[in-house]
């Protein structure tokens, strides 16, 4: 077993019973799930070398003390931003960090070490909503970048020191982080600048990619920078370069579950399902509690026709994250497809209980209800989907068809027209509208839309009797 030096961060939701006693079981589960989703997303962005969730808290390991500290501050900020604290019984986070020796066990899926145990004791000493670090961590930080203050001296259980000074890191000085000229910064600082540049606009994404590139120039073996650069390049539609950086990240760090997961998603989007399955399965092997990887694998197995494999993956996803609305929706679609209608109904209801503003779940539930002959309920969910997403073309088309079959031609027509405006090259929408026009007695206009539908339909489908204009 090879010992390594890492910055270990332990996190925990506030332990005070007063913060939990008023919560229902469902609310408590939802809070833990929300925390895990937030923490794991931040850990992936900052390139954690390892993470492990237990009933006592969450462990993260980082090679760099600066990256670990800024991850801790970012996690507190992201969690606090999620919803008002305490007013609804939402507990705060406590974080502790120490730098020292750690040792991997079981092919890296578990770690032990004095640094991990001490980080846990430091976290126990933190006040809610704060990050405490040891002096060992402080000595490794680029101190002008941080606002911090002494938190006092503490006797930590299991520590070889009788007392240890701890420090509360309050925030990062944004101006100080950009004060160094680009040619004077380290790879880690370039990586952190990339994280700070992140945003939804193309300009922000290009700036983020530039800094990850600078990090790689300074340290070509920086696996986390390769992974983050690959993520951004995919957003910029540079899929070939993105794939190259994922492969480089995995060449440098084979036990990198986030990179396997991200590369698997890219391969799936390219239609390379066998490769996607391989990388997603590897990410799960390396992180068995990786809920989003189980979910992605379930969706791909469903697409490949492996119904039993997909169902097992959906069940495991929801075992790990019971409040995962998207997984409930996708599992319900799968159950509907495999004629398990009652089970599908329950998962659609759960998805909508968790996310009432989920237009796709309303639409998919409407499909099930319509197939089951529950026309009034189906119409209600189509309408709710459109109230949430007015430009939902499939919902307009299906609601129009449902109204059409009920003889409500005037009510159906605006939905057909809207579907055509949103999907002008969709043969089904043209064909359905043609049928409506025929039913209203406008045969000339109907024939025009039948012809459009036929022209938009691939040759292989024109002879099946469905799209061709009936005489």
C-alpha cells in the first residue's frame, strides 16, 4: 500500500437535533439527496481524487491544498444558494480540512490515513456554515488569495498533538486571484481561474477552456484539467477534441470515474453505445454509489433493448437517490414500454410529486394515460406540460390529436398549427393536420398537407400506408 499526500476534506450536515427533529422522513431524505447532488457536482468540477459518502459525512481528497480549500468554499456557497437555511428546517454544512498521508485500499475505492481521521475531527469542531483548516493546510495556501481568521486551539481526539491551531477560511479575494500575470501562475492557479470563468455563454466557455489549456501547458499530466477541458469543448461542439482530452485524462488517471462517466455520455451522443456502456460500467465499478452513472447506463441499456439490464440499473439509481425525479420519469417510460403500466404510473406520479414543474414528465404521463383510455386525465397533463413549456412541439401535436379524436376540431386546430410552426419538417404533424382539414371539409388544403407529409417522409416509410395521402 503506497502512502500519498493529500488535502482531505470532511463535510457534514449540521448535527444539531433541532435542525432535523421537525422534518418528516421524506423531507430529511430529500435534503440528504440534494446535498449529495450538490457536493458531487462540485467535487467533479474541482477534480477530487476520491470521494466517499457515509452516514457520518462525506470525504473528499485533493492533491492541492488550494484546490481543496476553494472547493470547500464553493460547496458552502452552492449549498447556501440552493434554498433558505433554517427557515424551512434546512441545515447548514460544516467542513474540516487537513493535509497529510492517506493510503488507498481496495483498488482505491476506500482510503485510510491520519489525515482523513484528523480532517473528520476538524470538521466536528467547525461551526455551521464554516470551513476550518489546520495550520498544515494554511502553510500550503497562497495566503494573499484568502480571507481567514484564527478559530482557536483545539484538542482533537486521536491527534498526536495535545492541541492544534485551527483557522476559519472565510472567502477568496477575487481580485487577488487575478493579480498575477498569466506567465507567472502555476498549473493549479490556471485550473482555478478556469473554474471561476465558468458560465453559460459561449464567451465564458471559451475563457474557461483557455485557462484549462494554460493549466495543461504548465502540467501536461494534469488529468483533471484534461477532463474539464473536454467537458467545455463538448459544450462548444468540438467533439473530436473533447474526446481526445477525455482519453488523455483516462490515460493519466485510469481510476477517474467522472472522466469515464463524461466520456461515456459523449460516446452515447455519438451513437457509440458499446463504448458508452463500457465507460459507464467502469465509472460505476470505481464508484459504486455513482447515481447519475447508473441512470445514464440504464438509459443506454434501454436504447439497446436490454430491458432486464435497464430495469436493474433504474432500480439501483433510485435506491441510491430516491428523490431523483428524472430517473423516476425515465424508469416510468421504460415500464410503460414493457407493459408494466401500474408501476409506470407510480413512478410518473413520484416524478411529478418531486418536480411538479417537470413538463416532460407531464407529457410522458399523458401518453400512458391516453394509452390506458383515461382521456380526460391525459388532456390535463398535456395542458400542464404546455403551461410549463409553451413551445413543447410534441405536446402540441399530441394534444391536438387527442382533441381531434374527440371531435373537438376547433380546439385541436391551434395546437396543430403551433406544432407545425415549431416543427415545420415533421411529416407526422403535417399528416395529422391534413386529417383535421379533411374532417372540417377543406379537402383542397388537406391534400396540400398530405403532399407535404409525403415529401418530408423518407422513401423507406412512404409505402407503409401511414404517411401517403389517402384517396
